[in-house]
C-alpha cells in the first residue's frame, strides 16, 4: 500500500467508525407543505442520523486522558465543561445536548454528534437549542472520545482551531470527497479544496426565517432542505438513507423556522433606545434592515473588510460537486433547476434580531462585544474568556462576553491554547466593518441600547 492509500484508508476508517458530522446548510423562509415543527423538534432531539462515533465506554472513561488519577464525583459537569456542551433540556439519557445515543458500526453502545452539538448553545447558564454553541471544543471531542484508550487520536483534519468556532465547512468538503454526485461512495477520496482554518462562528437559527440565502457567504438557497442534510454524509449512510430522511429534515427545518430570539432580560433605558433607533436607521438599516424589512444584502469582501478566509476557503471544486449532486436537485428532481449554490463575492449582513444573545460577533467570532464591534480600535487582538455563559460571564455594559488577557506564558496543552483567540492567526482577523467608528460616544451608547431591544 502506498503512503497515500494508507492515509486514505485511515481517514475512511476514522469516518466510518468514529467521526462524521456535518456542515449544515440551509433553510427556507416559511414552513413547507406537509412539514410539522413539533415533529421536527422530536426528530432533532431524539433521533441519531449517523451511526455511533464515540464508544460509550470512552464517554465514561475520558477522564483517563485528563491527567486525573480517579474518576471525579462531578464527572458529568466536568465533561460538559471540558467539551463545551450544555445540559440537554429534553430526555437524553445521561448525555449532554449535542451527543445522542447511537449504535457503533459493530453494534456496541455509542453516541454520535447531532445538529445541536454546534447549534445547541447556552445563554445565562441555560441550554438554548437553536443558539450557536460558542463554548464548544469539537477538536477535544474528536481527539478524546473517538479513541478506546488513554491516548488522544490524531484527526484527519482540524475540527476546531479556537474554542467556540468550528470547521463545519471543512467537514462538508471532506465528506463530499468520499461521494459521487448521486451520493454513492467514492474511492479514492478526492480533494475538493479542503481548508480547515475558517474558524466559523455558528449563526442563530432564528434568523433563517428572514433570509433568502444562508451561510455567512449567502451562497445557498435558504429554502433548501437537502442542504442541511450534508451532516448525514457518514460513509455508512447509503444514498437511500438521504431519500428516506428528507421529510424528517423538512420537519426539522419547520422547527428552525418557528424560532424567535430571546428578549434582553434586564432593564432598558427607553429614551436612549429611542434615540438609538434613529442612529440605526441612519447608519445600519440599509444593510441590516429593520424589524419590518430585511434586505438580504451581501457586501463584497473588499468593502466589508472582514477576514476573507471563510469566503475563499470553500472553493469552486466543492461548489461544482454540490451543484451536480443530489443536494442541489431538490425542487424539480434531478433534471429540474433545483437549489444551486452560487458565488456571492462577499458576506451577508445578518438580521440583528436577538443580537445581544449571539456574541461573539462577525462570521469568525473575532469580536467579543457589540461595543468593540462598533468601535474598531477597542477590539482586543488576543483574549480569552471563561467559555461559561452565566450572568457573571456576560458583560451587560459592552453587550457580549467578558474577556481577559491571555496567560503571560503560552499554554503547552493544545486544549488550553484553543481557549485563546489570537486575531493574528489564519481565519481570525478582527478588522473591517468599521461603520460604528465615526459615531460619537453618545450615539454609540444610544445605538447599543436600541440593539438590546431587538
Ligand atoms: C460542526 C458543527 C455543525 C453541525 C454539526 C451542524 N451545523 Fe449547521 N452550521 C454550522 C456553522 C459553522 C454554520 C455557519 C456556516 C457558515 O456560514 O460559515 C452553520 C449554518 C447552518 C444553517 C444556516 C444558518 C444561516 O442563518 O445562514 C442552518 C440552517 C444549519 N446550519 C442547520 C443545521 C442542521 C439542521 C444541522 C444538523 C443536521 C446542522 N446545521 C449541523 C455548524 C454546524
Ligand atoms: C455596508 C453594509 C453594512 C453597514 C452599513 C453595517 N453593517 Fe453590520 N454587517 C455587515 C456585514 C456584511 C456583516 C457580516 C460581516 C462578517 O461577518 O464578516 C455585518 C455584521 C454585523 C454584526 C455582527 C453580526 C453577527 O451575528 O456576528 C453586527 C452586530 C453588526 N453588523 C451591526 C451593525 C450596526 C449596529 C451597524 C450600524 C452602525 C452596522 N452593522 C452597519 C454589513 C453592514
């Protein structure tokens, strides 16, 4: 066997036995005919859509990799904290939100990831399905839970470079490389342009109903159900599984479309917020829209000036595969127009509904608070945070997460290093979007007060 073949085989085994999850795509603006949101929530929270990736024995014994001598009494809490998973607000056995009981390929007990691994966050200490998970360390999950032993494994690519962001895009590109356009298995693996430094911040699902296009780059049709099924490309899911589950994902999409943003839970200075509304009308609404109208605007990379890595990191080769594949053929079947991916040239200005709850900001999560987003010289260049979401971790003044300077001595452990957001690293630049810089301090404070009301 050549080196290349052996690497491919290793990678394939990795995905079959262990890994796989998804990227996610897309949505629709109103629930589609026959779809049912309540059924969707059931499916989302009760069913696994890929075979087990993590042996249950390892979920019980992961502490052996943490440098501990014995299993701590509060193991479940420490487990959630280490990997950045919230408690499940629905029946889920002993597992946290984002892990689902699922048989391993050889029939033993295991668990797999699901949509809520990334899309189940927590807010002020409470689990919140549909909010992006900005505490997650997906790299630690794959290194420490896919093994059956006391040594972390090496993953075929990086799942997370900095905690709270993930490489969902790389996962789609990687898994698509093992499929033909009709989704039948394909070997050898073909590189459709794999980049694992996009540092994606997971968007809140309640925006989907306002959007015509989805993802940071607006490159997918928000109505597409098949696009959000890319998650199912585990090598042991056959093409028939995709057909079979399409209606289930239509229901899941209906649930996503039923979500609303949470309300700011503290007092609001209404006189200030009223003045802030005018600042918003004048300086922000042309791109972000208002409560009544959302323009679905894409701003070219050169104009917005934020980190272009995410945009460039999904290449034409993947787009071409996607547009020839089952995923894009939704509407009128294989020979119809379908929901194609398209190049957009920039980033979509997202709706600002519930913006107080979705820090950190920008598509790469590089800016921890609204205050810093609206005053670019104030943005910290290197910082860490608690990765907890309690009231004490939340900054009500600046609106977002409290941050600290990183430890003076760079941590040796990769897990600790991932807790540091260093904006000089690839995919993590915090420049651009300087539209708040020219505001007076008074206008900015008014504007932030208004943003709390959305
Ligand atoms: C590994 C983490 C991860 C998993 C698992 C995951 N997603 Fe996502 N999802 C993301 C990220 C990151 C984005 C933003 C991608 C981008 O724009 O760069 C996203 C975007 C989306 C969007 C578009 C939102 C918008 O406003 O543009 C939808 C809808 C979505 N995901 C649905 C799902 C569904 C349904 C599942 C489960 C089948 C799922 N996702 C699984 C990480 C994940
Ligand atoms: C020229 C269009 C444009 C204007 C004007 C503009 N924005 Fe944006 N905004 C964008 C785009 C595009 C993004 C996404 C950039 C990215 O993620 O790289 C964005 C991102 C944001 C985000 C981060 C969203 C998130 O979920 O992370 C916030 C908050 C925001 N803008 C608020 C404002 C406010 C407040 C104003 C008014 C002072 C404003 N913007 C003016 C285009 C604009």
